[in-house]
C-alpha cells in the first residue's frame, strides 16, 4: 500500500472524492460517447437494441416489442430510453422488463420515478432501445467528507490504526461459538469479530460457512442487546444474511431499510420489517440492514454498537464509510479473491478503486476460514491451488462427494464424476460476446445431466462472462427442449454467493486478438474463482483453444491469462470440436 | 540487446532466441521474416528510430557502468559455443555477475543483459544466478517479461536450479522483480509457435496491425496485403474474423462489400450486427473514402475548444501544448501554445493556465484519444488541480461513430489521411517529436508539427462533427 511522504500529495480523502467525481463523469461521458456511435456500434457494445417492433401497449403502460436480435447487456429493471436512436432528448425514459428469448418478446415498462406524459408510440413501427444513465454518487461525497472528519476512520484507512479488542468478550465468544458447533477457523474469526473494539476482518473463501458464521455473530450480538447495522453492496447479499439469521433465531428483531428488493415477500414472511419512506425510523434494537446507499440515508443520530459488512470484497471504500459512520466497531466479512467492486472509469490511482476489504487486509491481515463444506476434493484442489495458495481444504464430509452418474451417454467423458474439473474444448474463432458453438454444447450437457443422470434443474448453473452468451445458451436450451425456471443460466456476477451440484462455465470468445484488448475483464481471476467454486462436485469449463491464446501487453493481465493457460494445461480435456466446433485458427 | 542477430548457416534452422520471444506477441509474421526473410528487404531506420535505439543503448551503458566487477564473455561474432563456454566458466567461478552472457540450449540461444549471483546452492556450488534485462521503457510489458522468463528457463537447466525470480531494470534504473514460474505456460505456447514458424514460415500471413507502421518489414508485408485485397484492410477486422470469413468463402475486401449478411451470419454464427458493420467498412474501403453514418445525437458539445499535446514518452516529457477554439480553422487558426516547457510540473501548470485563460468556463475540451486525459489524471492525482475531467470529450470516439472508415484506424494519422485526404506526417511523424526536440530548430519543428495536428483536429471536427453539434445546441436553445 502506498503511504505518500510527499506533504503536497493529495490526501486519501481528496483522492476518494476525485474518484467519485470521475466515476460520475465517466458514467455521463460513456453515455454521451455511446450516443455518438452509430446504432450498429451501440448494438455491438451491448448497450442498444435496434429494430424493436412495437406489438402492443397494455393499460399499465407496458409496451411489448418483438425483437429479433438482442445482444444487449440489459437486465430486468435497467433504466433505458425508447426512441429512434438518434434524438435522445425525445426518447422516453423507461425500464427494461422481461425478455422472452424464445418468442423474441420484450416488455418495456414505465419508470415510476420519471414524471411526464407518455409519448405516443405506434404499433408496428420499429424503435431503438438505449441505455440511460443514473447518477447516484452525490450522497457518497458527503459520506467521504464525514468519514475523514472522524479521526478513527481516517486512521484505519491510513493503515496506522492499532486494532483494539476486549479480551473477556473475546473469550466468551470463543466458548459460545464452539458450543454452537462451528469449526476452529470459524470460531477464531467469529471471536475476533465479536471481541473487537475497533476492527476485524474475516476472509471467507467459497463454501466456508461465511453466512452461517455471520448469522451466529449477529445472533450472539443481538442476543446481548446490541444494535447492529448490517451492510452489503447488493440487496441479494443483505437479504441472504437476514434470512439465514432468521432461520437461526426467530426472535431477534430484523429490519431492512429502503428498497425491499426481489425477496420482499420472503423477507416479510420471515418477520423482517421493511423501513421505507420519509420519516420512517428503524427499530432501536436488533439488526438494521441495507445497502450502503440506504445506510447513508440514515440520520447521524442513528447509532449502532457494530457495523457488520458482508461481501466486503465488493465494497468500495466510500460505500464502506457510509456504514462505518454509524458505529465504532467494524466487522468486514468478505473475500478479495472473489468479485471486486464495480468500477466504470479507468483510474491511474488504483488504490482508490480497491475494495475496503482489500485495502484493510493489506494493512491488518484477516482471519481466514480455511475449510469448505461445499467443494469436493477435486474442485477444491483446483480452486485452492489457483486462488488460495493451497490454504483451503475440503471438509471430510464434502471431500468424497460425487455427482450422480449413469454411464452410457454421449458426453460421458466430460461428465465423468471422477474428473471434478474438466475442460470441454470447442474450437472456434468467435470474436464477439457470443458463441453459438459453445451454447449448443452447454445445452447438450444440461440435457444429459437432467435426462440421463437425473439431476434436478435447481442443481445446475450455466454461467458466462457476457449476457449475450447467457441469452445464446438460453436459446440453445430451449431448442434442446430444456426449459426450467429452476435452472440458473446467468452471468458469473449473478451467482456469487450461490452453489450448485454442477456448474458449467462458457467463456464464449475464441479469437485471441479481440481478447488482448478486453483482457482485464475477460481474464479476471476473481471471476474465474467465483465461477469454478460454485460447484459442489463438478465444474465444466467450455471454451475454445483461442480463449487461452491471448498475450496481453500489460504484465498484470499476462499473469491473469497465465492462470487460464495453466488451467487449460492441467485440466483433463475432452476435445469436442469435431461435433460442435467452428473455424479453427 | 537482441540476441542471435546473424542468421543460420546453409541448411540449418535458426535458433529460437529471446528476441523472437519478445517479438512474437506483437506479430508472428515478423518473427518468421526475422528468421527466414531477406534482410535487404527491410526498410531503413528512420531518424526517430535511430534515436530510440541510441537512447536504449545509452540507458543500458549507464546502468552497466555501475557494475564494475561484472564480467563479459569475449568471443568472435556468432561463435556462440565459445561465448556459452566462457559464460559457464564465469558462473562456475562465482563472479558477481555476467553481462551479455550466452546461454545455449538444443535449439535455443539466449543472451540476457544480466546474470546476477545470489546465495543458494546450485550445480555451481553454494551460489546460483538470476536473470535480468535492461529496458528503456517506463512501464514493464509482457513481451519483456516473457523474454526474461525464456532466459530463466535456460538458466535453470544450466545451473540445475530454478532462479528465485527474474528482474527488469526499466528507464528509471529501478529494479522490478517478478515471479516467473506462473508464466511458464505462456512461454511454452510462445516457444511452440516460434518452433512452428521456424520449421514452416509459411504458416503465417501478414495482418495489418498498429505495429506495422513501426516495423522494418512493412515494405514486404503491406504490398502483399494490398495486392491480395486482404480482409485485414477492413476497419474492425481481426485475425480470427478473417479466418472465419475466409472459411465461409469471403476472402477479399470486395467480396465482403458484396456479401449478404444474413447468409453469412448463418454460415459463420457471427453476430449480424458485426457483419453489417464490417460490410459497411468494406464498402468504404472499396469506395476509398469515409461513408458518413448517422450517430445518435448527444447533448450538445458546443461551444468547445480543441486541445492537443506532443510528448516524448521515453523522457516522460511534454514537448508542445496547444489549444484552439472550435470553429477557428482555415487559414490561420488562433492557436495558443507552449513549446518545450521546462519540466512536467511546468507543463501541467501551463496547460491548466492555458485552459483557464483561453477557454471560457463550461466549454468542452475536445482531445484525441486517451493520452491527454490520462496525462492530466496522472498529474492531477499528485496535486491539487482544477476539475477539468468533466469537460474532456474524446474526438476519436466521436469520429468512430461519424463514419465508416475506408481502412483500419489506429490513431489520428489514419483519421486525417482517410477523412481529410491529407498527409498526416507532412510536418513529421508524431513519434518523431523526441527527435525533433534534439535538433537545433527543434522548437520550430515541434511548433509546426503541433500546429499541423491541431489544424487537422479542427478540420476533422469541422467536417465530421461540429455542424451536428451546432444544430443540436441551436435546437436546444
């Protein structure tokens, strides 16, 4: 970590403020630059849908379009604009809804936060759908200023803080966590969290019982009468911890601030109070949870005994400060080897783009949860070697587990359970974000897993780096007659925190030349870690040889590519190019 | 320094060298030509390229001057056996370090700049050696790393011990250490490919790349591409796309310009939007001029000024800064400029001062490419600087959307040549800025080059962008 000795160098606070401003500006600039491209180019960037033919408009202003080619990165709920693709000022600000890939039908809905009349759109006419940017970082600038006005927070981020702990509380926590049946590394980490008088960091690699530990920590603290703020970058992570805690303790008061997210009904059923609207006050005891944006809206008078962060490896420093301002004791639970914070702009100052967890881990280290109950021996061996310096081990009950297998299928070589991680090679030279070749193989693998080997659809996840490939796989599944809502087909980002019996990762790109320029995204070892480690018993990497052929110019990317190359060399490989492949290089 | 510059004897295959490893990530064809081509066909070095080489040599000599106790093998040119034998003798003797040592393998030859003694047992005794190379770049690059990893593998075999690390000495003279073992798989691929090129040079064909401009074999490759009407002459093409299209029977620019997108999409599984864009670019290539496109209307970038820098990347020095208000083109644009500022701090202050003085607050600052905003940010993170990031607008991105271009666009030179039909190098090449600064009339040359570039930018803006922006602004008013 850089600690500048130059007295004229800007402070971390100033650099963070600049980082936030640059992010905001970049978002606007990217939006402007995108608009300055032709519709075709915007489509290829994944930021636009062209030739969307309006079929009908329902009474609740839902517009249904027929779309023949959807390469966009849009997700349900994204802010978009509907118009002719040229006159953006005249475009209708709306929200991207459900897209049925098989039928080619897309729902566009009214944005409830945008006022004004609905323009008249003609059925049968072709329209263009573009991304619309939203600015949310203004409040975070105030948060950073307030954070650095607090000498303890400033000290923690400068790396000069001496961690304080209450030895008696620590000892009591060891007893209670051991009695709760936790593993030794969990007990050590949990006691450090409960005993801290300032800061504790817990690194939780995949399947190491991080959520269980968090729930135990929160249960014990809640039971001792503490008021705890719980923060995570995504609603999904927040909800996940709240529900896990509820399963463990039916009595501790739970509340969630702001948007209830997609699990609203589940949360309400679990007795989680949703605190929304102006003037609504969170409860005075128990756990009050929210995303950093929600926590940042709490008045300064709201005080907590602890702030606990989940998935802190994804939490940018300003977002962490929003939660830290609420308490004097901070517990960060995360893993900087999994998904990092989402940063849109290129920043010369890389320290400000790191997650709060990564920065603090660099200064203070962390308590590693070293036993995984998810991955079997084979999956764990690959993940541990590539991403955790061999310090991660499978629990005894997980190590020997194998997926169900009925020999005699056409893809037995790939699906053999004694090959827990395998490379299914389909050579092609696709340069974009989509490979039909790989999509077809993924569909056949899923079909065989379901029909021959009897797996439940809910036990399979198919993931890809790009949404365009996710859609291609969904189409291929539909063509193969596999259509289940329980089957997860999504980008890697969407499956962090989940686990499945079998995970299939399709890399989609086969032209090394195009990978050189997007190597930072494509060859993210964090993303690879997340994808491979979702599997309990089997990880299948579907890729073209070309995906491993890139030689990016910057050494950081070269090291990341080297991990992929090493993986390709060490994994058992089944070459299915003759059946599924395209043009070879 | 390059190794194995003299070719193989008759009937012999050339050895695989560190220079080949260094070159391959940029261009496989160049490796094949370096191994098998007729060197007389290479173009002469340009003055600015001579300067780069001379600076590299000076940098290396300066660094090596501090290694007085190090030894260097002496042998007749290309007598690698003798060089390798002497190097081995030095290593066995445990000298502190060896300069330009010779490492020989079955089919490999490596001449690392630096072999440095370290504690720890090896076949030589209680010591072993690590490999380093001196480079004149300011940041490390993958090709440099792969080259030292190549040497490290050869050294590991020789001393029967893996070196603990490899290192690069860059322009600042500081040593940067790297773990080389994770890069072995990448090196293995590179060496395998070079082995193929060594045995079968015809397995590679030219492909028009950004690097071609600076390659001495360009006069061999470029005519070949033009004669074949190769698909790499189409903007947006990649080697993978070329192979895919050729396999589908589309092998020339003209064929692509006439292709039926839907049919081609079915045969290749390529995205129709990508094929439409490529076909349009091929149409532009056939027409020999940009074909105007209709991009989306952005919020008005009006009024605006155009800002431009010339830099010497080796010296990390700004050579010229210029600003002109948009719309003041033709004849004598009123350009405010700073030539050869004394230091980078002075350059940054001059830039901020020029912007504040010449460009009214709120005006957009049009620039070309990432160089200027990256330069600004590098300085701005180190000091208190005005908040200008918000006003930067990249002309390169906007030009990309304004037209389909009749050939690959790697930078301003192509936009100028294609868009304005002008010689972008009429006042010298951009890469020659550092060389210009060394000439007696350097300030005048830089002024001429900077002004020519700025004039080109103003003209490109006027032809392709400004009218549209003005219309949007007027409509908004």
